[in-house]
C-alpha cells in the first residue's frame, strides 16, 4: 500500500488536502531536500512576483535591485514560521519534529508558488481589462496553500481542528515576537557599533593632537 | 534738464541690461543653479532650463526711486504692469517692456473731491471689463476701487454683516474681481476663505476655505473629544486650516494657493464658481516632492506656495517662497519646469513675493531685493510649450515632432516619452508606442498599446496559431496514447514475469514436495528395513 516515490509524495500531498499529510505521516515519508528546493522556488517566485510582471500591470522600481527584502519575504518568513510553530507546538503536545514541520509546510507551499509563476507568465499575454483571470488564479492558489498549510499542521502534530486554529494563531504571534526581538537586537548592535566607532574617532583625534 | 538726464541714465542702464542679457544668452547656461526636474519616482534628475533669467529691474532703473518691500505685481489686458510698492505707499504702473513708468498712483481723489493716500497696500488687480483698479489697502483696512485716472469709485470696508466676526480685523492682502464684478479679497488672519463682495460692494460671504488636513494629532483630538466635556472642549485649541495666501483668476476659475509650513493639502486649488475645488481628489503635489533638509536650521524645507499665476496658454505657475523657485505646471498639473533659486545673482532670490506672466516671459517680484526679475523662454522651453499645448489640446500626432525635438535636447524629459507614446498609439504604431511607454514608465499607455499589438498579432498569425494549437493537441493525444500503451505493455510484462515467477515457484514447490515424498518413502523403507532387522 502507498509505495510512492519522493516526487509522487509531493503530488499526493498537494492533491489530497485532507488525507495527504496523514498518509505521509503514516508512511513516514517526505524529503528535507525537496522541502529546501521548494523554499528556494518560493524565493524565486517572490522575485518573479516583484519584478517580472507584464509592464501593463504596473512598473517596478528598476533603478536598483535589492535582494534582501526578497530573502526576508520568502526564506526568513518561512524559517520564522517553522521555528515559531515548532516552539509553540512543543508546548502544546504536538507530535511533529522540526524536520517534519519544515517538510510538511514546504509541501503545502507548492500551489502558491505555481500560482505565482502562472500569473507572471499570463501577465505578459493579458491586458488590464482581463486582470480578473490573474486574480482568480491568485485566489485559488493562495487559498489552496492556506488549506494545505492548515492540514499540514493538523497532521504533523495530530491536532483537532480547534487546536490547530489555536496553534496557528499562537504561531503568528510567536513570529511577531521573533521579529520584535530581531529588531531590538539589530538596534542594540547598531548602538554598540556607534559607541565603538565614537571611541575610535575620539582616540584617533587625541593621537593626532 | 534734471529729468532728461535721469531718463538718459535709465535708458543707458536699460541698454546695458539688454546688452548684458544678450551676452548671457550667447554664453548660455548662465543660471546660478543646477536645473532639475522630477522623474516618475519623484526623484530629482538633471534637466534643461525652460527659462533663463534675462535681467532684474529695480525702481531705480525705472527712475522712480528704489522700491520698498514690494508685495504684488499684476499685468492688465493692455500689458501694463502694476507693481505694488507697499513700503512707499504707492502703486507704480510700468509699460510692457519694463523700461518706462506709465503712472505712479500714490494719492486718489475721493468722490467728494478730497484726496486720500494709501497705507501699505498689498495687492492690486485691474479688471478687463471696466478698467477699474482694485487695491488691497492693507493698513487702511479697505479695498479701494478706482479708475485708471485715480478717481475713487467705491470703497469696501469691514462688513457689518453678522457673518463677519466683528472682533476680527479687516486687513486686505490680495484682491481680484470676476467678470460679473464680484470682488474677492484675501484677508490677513482670516482662515475661512476669501471674503466675497457683490458688484455693489455688499459682503456676500466667504469663498474657497481650505480643509483641515487630517493629521494624526487632529484625528486623535477628534477621538478624545467624544469623551470630553463641553467646558474642556471650549478651552481647547481649535483646529483651523491655514488661510489662503494668494489667488489668480482665469476665466471662470479661481486658483488659490496657500503658503504654510505645516499644511500640505490644498496648497493649490482650482475653484469653480460654486467654490468647489477641482483638484481636491486628484492627489497632486505642488512644489518639491522631496523637501530638502536644511542642516543649518535643523528643519525640513517644506514648500510654501506664496503666489500663483495662470499664463495666457493655461499653464499654472506657482512661486515657492522656501526655495525661491517657480514651478510651472501645464493645465493638467504635469510639472514642466523648475526655475530660480535662493541666490544673490540675477535669477536667484531672497524673499520672493509675487509672480506674473506675459506671453512667454515670467516676472518674479522679490520684496528684499526690491526688483522684478524677468525670465525669458529658452529654445527648449519653446519646444516643450509647443508640444504640451498641442498634446493637451488633443493633437497628439501633430505634437510628435516637437516631442522628438524635446528628446533630442533632454533625454530625461519624461513628459516627452509620454507624448511620443500617445502619438504613436494614436497613429497605430503599437510596437513603437510600447517602447516609448516603457521608457515613460506609463503602464496605462503601455496597456492600450499592448492591446492593439496583441490584436494585430492575433490577426496576422491566426492561422499559424490555430495550426500550432491543433498540432500541440494532436501531439499531446498521441503522447497520452503512447504512454498508455507503454504502461499496458509494462503491466503485461510485469504480470507475465509474475506468472513466470509464480509458475517457477509452483514448480519448485512441486519438485520439493516430490523430493520430500521420495525422501520420506526412502526413510520409511529404511525404517521398515530396521524394524525388519530387529524383528528378525
């Protein structure tokens, strides 16, 4: 029963929103390598979304290209989700390991990524009046990913419906806390840097005199 | 004799000024500042000058003595300039070349024959309908209406109406009149708009008040006011918008400007007869997009539009007090040129006060330098104005050549790309239009051009497209069948293999069973033999 290859498992998980991840858990399958590949594709999709849209659907600021926001919007965001969910669900009797959370969540992102690439390609053939097709695909892809993500968290931790909702809300809160701490840390580092540079300037002036 | 010599001197100065201007023209790029414009992202980029400072005219040049804090300049329908010389309590009428004084108004004859003088006048207007002079006589708290000979026709003083708060002063700063003879007066310390008087001089109300800008503080105050008592509310500072600073009339519309360091909305308005602002919902920004930060004063230099003038061709000229710059917009509020700066040289200003236009020239009055600076249009300005006028009138194709010419002068000029893209779109050259729309960063035009381009492409390649689609469909069908066949074959092979394996297994079973049986039999016979031996 259910002897699928890695590729077939991705297909199975994506096309079976309710049992796909349960099956995966039952057969203890899912590959971390594939998960990382999907997150990398998410990163590419974020760039494509910001940069490669057809010109008739708006211009992107093309004087400079800064890759940091795209990394933050894809890879860092995903990492924050995984870490946040793991730290919350460890406390909430979740059964998932960090590895499994990462794999399942990444698999759930496939429809979103597909949607981005499809709409980016379509945007080069459609005009503004036909934007409804793009919107429909966007909503479909994003909605599907949301459902899959929910199902993934539910199966990986073996939660009930209500508990999954609770866990997801807490996960988002945890992500915000992490962001807050990160900003705090950055500003602290900056302060220390300014302090050191001031001391350096002061000393260098004294030496010169 | 003395008069003649003064005239001669003034002529000589004017001649020298004219010569100097000619020299500066040949030298070109004589502005004491870097000319810039804005790109689509609101970032300043170098640009070509649309105007160049020609000369600065002072009261001494005109032979009437230095101006003192002049506050307004107005050109009437006969191209006579009226300069309000507030510090000297007079109005100087100058000819269109700004070389000779036509008349100096310092005292007026009242209807009863007595003389009256001005006291710090601030604004002047001459109506084209009846040649009346309207003077905002600030410290006399009145608006004087006189004919061009200096005979007072009417005097408008502080209204006694209940609508006008009697505790408030009546200090006219600027005045205009519309075709029907209604008089509009900008008053100091009044934030409810310009006071409006009917042709008889009766107060009829206020016109064109600014809106309060919804800043965070004001929104917060509103929310707390829901919970505070009436007494507390009465004691709190009221939120009032900034009053109008200046205005200009163009046909049926009155354009107002507001110079304020805090208010950023409603700085320039286009009001119809009912007082409705046409620009209200257009999200326009006048003046510099990114205000400069002044390190010496530790403050952001917010634009403060202190005067506005509508040129004969409909262009809107705004004078920014903070930076001493004239921002010229076309009638659709697209920025055309930025001229002037804060500087000592000709073309730079100290305290700009008022702005006037005549034909292609700009006249800027400086109340500290006490001069009128004349800016003349450059070649580049001429082409841009020509192209803009054609474009705005809807003659896109006729505007195409001027726009190409503009691009030859200045490849950064965004409006030109928009113009070329629109013209090519109208012509049906969709591919070219797409190219220029992309250069102009205009998705709207690109969208239309792309629609046409796609339609053309579909028409030209419809057969191939259908053929291609059919081929792809057939190919997919074949592929699917092939895959099916392959799968079936594989399955069959697999089953056959399984059958063979099962057969082999079965045979082995049989063989083993036979062997076992044989062995058993052999054993049995052996045992029997043993038993036989024991028995025997």
